[in-house]
C-alpha cells in the first residue's frame, strides 16, 4: 500500500545526506605518528628536487592558572613567510653498537654570532601603553609587548626513541622547549596528540606542559612544510671574450 509519507521521508534523507557531504572535513585528534612520519618522509625523499626543505612553526600557550597566554613566531630577523619560526631537519643516526639510534628531529637552527637564536615569544601579562592623544585619567594598556620578549627554542622528535636511563619509549611528536632567555632551561611535552592537514603537508601538535608549580599549560604548535628552490645559475662572462659571448656557471 502506498504511504503518503514515503516521498517526504525520502526527500529528508536525501537532504540530510547532501548536508552531511557538504560539511567541511574536520581533522581528528590522533597520535603523532602519522604527522611525524609524513614530515620525515618528505625530508628524506625531497620530492621537489634540489632546494631547501624546512618546517615553519608558530607556538601558542595558555596557563591553567590564568596568569598569561603566550605566542611565539620567528621574529623580525626571520626570512620565512610571514615571520614563522624555522625548524631545520636532522636525520636519524646510529648511537650505539647494539642498534640504538638517535631519532630524526627538527629544531631551530644555530644562528651566526650576534643573531639571537630561536623564536620570539610574546606574553599577555607583559603589557605596553600608547600615550593618550588627549588628556585622560587612565592610559590604556595592551598585551604582548614587543619590547619585552623572550627567546625560545623548539625541538620536535620525528621518530620513536628509547631512553636507556628510564627504560621508557619516547614517542614521535615529543616536543622540548629551550628558554634561551632563562639560562637555557628546558621543558618537555611527551604524550601529545596531533592533527594532519587535509593536504598532508603539516598539522598541529598539542599537549600539556607542567609549569613545576602544580599548574599546567596547554601548548599548541603548527608544523608546516616549506620548500625553497635553489637560486638560478649566474651568468658570467669569461675574461678575454667578446661581449657577445657568455657562459653559465652554477655557483
């Protein structure tokens, strides 16, 4: 027997399926193995040929006690796109005769003498004020002062490793921060979660960092592939040749 509700029901199901299909894909949280493996494979295979392969990063943090939020990027001396911090690749290496190895990782590079190392970190409790344009009783202040910053290093482990001293496995995706402005003190996040971008060329790492005072800080950092092709060869004119002659030399 024909049901008068049959067609409306089918229409509702069709519209529901269409809306579900049209929804944007949201990256789901997972272990960091996939993201770290993607980055390590990209570095080792160099699919775009010769050139410079790097990871661009930004770091955000929020303390559980509400004292401040922080944000870190490459700083004014950064040569990366939009001042993102640059991390360079270090391949895995055998560390002992019994088969243990140092895992592959990315880290902020050492800089020439006189150039500060690491990312520039800004904090919401380090405030600044602009002079009032007219007479005012209270001069408003703003967070994240650019004249009161710290320097922060970032190390991200791309493979699992084994700590002989503690007999524990350190999983891929572990992150260590070095506070260059505070005597190179270090803090680590180990059991993190990650998301992978839709194009597979980067993602997010996030986890909790102990502040040492019983409080925690939620940290998230972005990791994205960055490729720069080599410069084109420079044309130079050999000595003793006519102006019409030129030769190409790759320097």
